[in-house]
């Protein structure tokens, strides 16, 4: 059993290996007794995982670390596993920041998700030019082998490829015109998944993307392109095991189209894939200035989305992109002058549970 001091905050010390089953059960019991029921408990009652993105600087905030231990059963490194944090210069890896997060998760009976291995953003400055100049497959698969191998057996699931679909780019296959595609063609996605599977035979391998929730023509095209991509990859024997549905929603923008989303997710389930909500948050900009009104809209949007997702038997996890509004900032000077603070996550800036938190807990209970 970890100490009370370690449980209540800071980045704990100790071995990186995960706890045994008995230790995990004891830790969960201790957390429940100490903090009350968090979202991880509500989700766990129906066989799901709940977790959140977090970063090392956030977990140095002792009160936030306490809340995170109570609420989250899965930790997603917010920045620490993006390539620009891991490989600043080619072939020189720095895992220290992510290692600290893995250690924190292990001490608090949490799983860890790996986000993300292949993306067209958040890369070191040297990468794109090197990829296009050398077109050396090792710059893709060698990186995956090194990173996944470093965490072999300690990662619940990997976002192997992130946001590779963009119907607006005009390709018949719907793929994004990224530098990865320009260098290696569509096979870069297949190769990435095969490299991840070779490096870890147990982790769940996820294709992660956004844009499947609303009912606009753009979302229709995105859903169709996503299904076509997944069907083709599975037919080719690519070891994709799950679709990551990011879930970046808008309280005052395009609404979740429950019918279209339900049909899309049923098609995903029929392919034999699991479904993970990987980055849930609700943008509350463009709405009323009063927090209560925005809170209601954020909660309603979350409920509208989760009622559909949790009704699908393939859904395995719900992860939010952050737990607390404490670390969010406003971009507009007028909003800052008026004291406006975003309210888009389950806990507010004072770590109080928001209407979104209650909507999520109710959805977990209602869909048991």
C-alpha cells in the first residue's frame, strides 16, 4: 500500500511496474474510502474505464493530484508522449517525463494510454524535412519500436496513428495529405500498426480521430471515409483493434446527431472493433456569459453524446481531455477582462464537480 503522502499529491517514487491484482484492489478501496466515489467507480460498475489526460506540471499541484486519484482510472499523457517531447534530436530519446506519469499511474492503480505515435502535428522541428528527404521507413517504424518497446507491458492502449483522415483534402481514399503520406504513401498507416504490434503483443492498438459526432455534410463525409478506411485496413490484415472517437464537442455549435452517430458506431462494432472515447471535452465559447447557463449546455451536450456511445456494446472506455478547468486559459482579451473562464471539463477550476461531471456519472449509471 502506498503512503498517504504519496496518495495525496506530488509525483510518487518507487518502481515503475504496475501493482498486483491484490494491491490494485486495496488501492481502489483506499481511494474510495478516502475520497468517495469518482467517475472511475461509476464507469467501473458497468465494466468501463474512465480516465483523463494529465501532464507532469499539473500533477505537481497536490490538490489536483488528489482529485485525479479519486476520479481517473486511466492516465493519458497530455504532452509527454508526443514525438516533439520524446525525440528532440534524431535517435536520442527522453522518456523521463512520461516515466514519471507511468509511475504516478502505477502508484494509484491506474492504467496508462499511449498518445500518440504517428501524427502530423507535435513533431520535432527536424522530422518533416528528414522524412521527405530520406524516405527511410526506419524513421517511422524504428521510432515506434523504440517507444512502444520502452513501455512494453505497461500501456493499456496506443493511439498508433492520429488524424490521418481528411476528406476535405480531396483524395479518393479520404486520407490526409500529410508529410507521412507524401513520403510513404498510404502504406505508412499499415506499417505503423504492424510495428506497434511487433513491439507489444498485448496493448490495444487504436486508430484515433475526430469529426464523427455531428450531422453536417462534412461530418457525413468524415464518417463515410472513416468506415471505408477501417474496412480496407481490416481486409488487409492491419492489426487495428479499436476506433478512438475523440469527442471534442461544442455546447453552442453543431449538435451531436444521435441517429447518425448511433448508426456509425454500430457499423464500427460490426467490423469487430472496440470503441474508445479518447478526448472528451465540450467547448462552451459562443454562449451566454453566465456560468450556470454554460454549465447546463455543456452537461446537456455531454449527455447527448454519451447516451449514444454507452448504448453500444463495443464501447470500452471514456477518457476526457483534461479533468479540471483549472489549467485552461482564455484567448480573448475581452473575456479575460470580464473574468470569463472556460467550463468544459468534469471539474471546475476549484476542483468542484460540475454539471458535466454529474451528467457523466448519470450516463454511466443509466446505461448499466
